[in-house]
């Protein structure tokens, strides 16, 4: 990681954390972001564990490169997520001698009560491919924890910004099981990092104040126990709960249907840029200035 100093931002969960926005990535899309200060911890092939530029589509547990809009001017760009617009908004909130490093740990369809147990590559610090479970002993969580620790270990001046978490849709048959698994995992997260990396959070501590639970797209609030799942998130910490307007666009607008047959399941039409990232950044600023 050279001698640069990084503010580390983790985005984790399932598909709406991956970013399934199928709308066109215009040729000038990236020009609105300060790419010189926004990076990601690579995950794929030779990029793994290297600091690389962050494009419209982050390298996450699920590889979205094959699912981009066929009209994208550059093949293989994938879909759009929250990572780039949120990072750009946070640049004004951190010292100028720091860059932002994004670590994306998300896979569509994953949950605490659904998914395979899976395996883990200790050398590569990443889970084996597939729709696995989340939980305190899961490969997804181990990869998340190991990658954050790896990034913090590169420079004693590196700091952690927070976790942006969007997950729960596929646990809609068992809200009680979902929140139990979530609480166990987050308790382990805070305990581990508080002991291993004390005083390494930017304007905060290793506790619930740095974990942001973001609402999902409106479609899911009519599915099973999803309303209870997000109400549990609100109760877990109302101060970091990010409300998203129910009229926020999904892939029903300018989507392709490539990522999912039900287009309403995922944010689309630049919703991350226009709504989800600004709402999340505003909630994070509340912590920075209190």
C-alpha cells in the first residue's frame, strides 16, 4: 500500500450491497468522481489484495462484470453500486492527506438463515465462490474481518470509517433468526477489532456507532418478514439506521433484467448516486460532527 494513508470503508451484505443497478454506465460517468483519491482492495485474479482504482462496479464476493448493461461503452464494466458515489461524498469529511479504500464483501441471495456453509481460502483471504451464509463463523464474515485487518495492518496511520450494511431480503421467512445471527456476528466484530486495533476508528470507536444499516428497495417490504427485519435494524441502533424513500428507483426504470427477473428487487436508474449514497453519507456525517 506504499506509504499512503487510507480511510477504510467496508460495504457488505447481499445484492443491494453488491450493487445491481443495471442502468447504462455513460462514457462520462466516472468523470464526476475524484478517482485519484478513491481506491478498492482488489479481490479478483491478480488484483487480489492489491490497491486498485474503484470503478462503477466494485470487486466484491459476487463478480458482476458479466451482468453489465449491453449498451455500456466499455465491455466488462458490470453494474453500479453505492461504493463510488458514497466514497466521493465522504472525501470532504476526511483529511486531505488521506485517500479512501473500499472493501466490498457482498453476494446476492446470501443470508443468516439461508445459503451454504461454504469454505475459505486462508492464503487469498476470501471465501470460496457461492451463495453462502452470513454469521460469526461464516467464510463471508471471515473474509470481511481478515480484509479489514489486512488493510489496517499496512500502515499504522490507516483508520476505519465504518461498515455500510444492506442485507436481509432472503431471510424474509425468519426475521428472528436473522437478527440473532446479525447480533452475534456484530458482537464478534466489535470485540475482535477493539482488542486487535484499538483507537483505529476515525472519529469513533469499535461499537454500533460505526455500523450503518441501510434500508432496501421498496419491493421487499411486501415480502414475508422483511418489514420486521428492518425494524430490528432500526431498534439495534436508530442513530445509524439509514432510511431510504420508498419511491427510490429500482431496475424497473432503465433496467435490463439481466441480474434478476424481478426488476423491482434491486436499486437501479442511478439510485445509489442520487439517493442511497447521499442518505448514507448524511447519516455518517452525524457521527463525524458529534
